[in-house]
C-alpha cells in the first residue's frame, strides 16, 4: 500500500487525498483473496485496506492475517450483514482519518486502473461546488457484459451544466450507486451518516448513496472497471427466495423513513419497485415462498423502524466516530 498523503498545511504543494478501501466479507475466502490481491495490484494503490469479516466460518480471518498482513482486519463476533459490515468498516476508516472511502464487496475484482480512474474522474468532474460526492465504477460480469445488478441509476432531469461537467470527465451524472466499487467522500459521510446497519442486506447501498447525493453530484465512470463475480448473471428481479423478506422490509423502511429521496422520487422509485416485484413473482418457480417472505417483510417494515446504527455497532464492539451525524 502506498504511503498516505501529506496532511493539509504540511510540506510543499497540495495535499494528496488518502484512500481507504473497505471490503466486507462472509464465508468467501478465495474470492476475498482474489479481491484483495487486485487491490494491491492497482496502479494507484489504496493507502489503507479495511477488511470486515462477518464472523466467517471458512478460515477467512486466518487467510487475511497470513496472506495480507498489512490489511486492517475487523473480526466481528456475529454476522451483521453487508449493511452492518459496511457501516463498521466505514466507521473504522473515518476514525483513521481517510479522505475517501472505496467500498467493495468481497466478490469484486477491480481491474488494475480502477482506482486511478475513479480519482481522475473525481478531479476532472469537479465543479463550482467542488468534487462530486461519489464516483461509481462500471461493473461487469465474468464474461465482460455490464452487470445488471450494479448499474448506477442515471440522475433524472440533471441540469445541463451538470451533464457538461460530467461529460468533461468522461462520466454520467447518477442518483445512486452500489457497494460494488464506489469511491465516496468521507466528509459527506461524516455529515450525513453511515450506512443503516439494520438493513442487514439489500437496499442499504441505495439508501446510503441517495442520502449522500440528495442535492449533490455523483458520477458513473466507465473507465473504472470492476468484475463482479456473482454465481449467476442477473438483475434484481432474479428470484431471491426467502431473502425477499429483506427486499420488502427495507424498501418500506426506505420509502417511509429515509431522507435520501424527495417526495416525487419516492413515488417514482416506489412504482419501479412494484413493477420489479411483479416481474420477480412472474419468473419465480416457488411463489409461495415469495408470498410468505413478502408478508413477513411488510409486517416487519410497518411495525418497526431500523435500530440506530451506533447502537447496533456497539453490540459488535465497533465505535462510531463522534463527528458522524446520527
């Protein structure tokens, strides 16, 4: 890993932003090893790598200690899902003073120039309001096709000036992004808060990035490429089985409580969600399982709100920096 940049006010010339890569993993030891090797092979390496192990039982932690001893390994005592893992890893990176957070799943293998392209896009895409809050990579499957699960949502009705700034950087304005290779401004996270840990999985990245981007700019950078090594090629309408519970519960939480979406956007995205659910049911081979998961998700989403992230992380021994807004 490269040496951190010079802190502001010290030395000659402008400060270099420090980048912390945050990778969350659960029982995917070999995929994680491939992902971490790809991070170390970057033409511009991250200054720090935080690995959050969600209580894996396959020897993941031992592998990281043996093969990647410089990584900051967080061994959580129980599985808090991708949402809790990214909240924990982001909190650690903020505590260590990172300027930028590069968030990646454990089955994400970035190409060698992925981080350098994100940083270039952030610099070239700066406007009168400063750099964009986040820059997302192009995510492809193992055969090179764009992965439908991780396509950032283009920003509806983006102003002409915003499009012009994005095009100058070879990018597209976006309204949201996924946790499969996205570079996020740490200052924005300190202001608007961590991912909501209680989502456990699904929609946590959508909620988090729309919250960061509301009233601000984000970019999709096609020159930054990451391979998402999912077992199958498919989008969000692929039959999720019993895990449909999390999709339903978290969407209810998102549309009724998150500050990430303006009221007109809630209507727009809620309509798109219902259409996608219809397609999921139509393609399912076991609709009874989906119906049961949906009913449980509706009950959980209506009857309770997400637990505070700070409280949930405290249960697994992770402190939240005091400057991060609740």
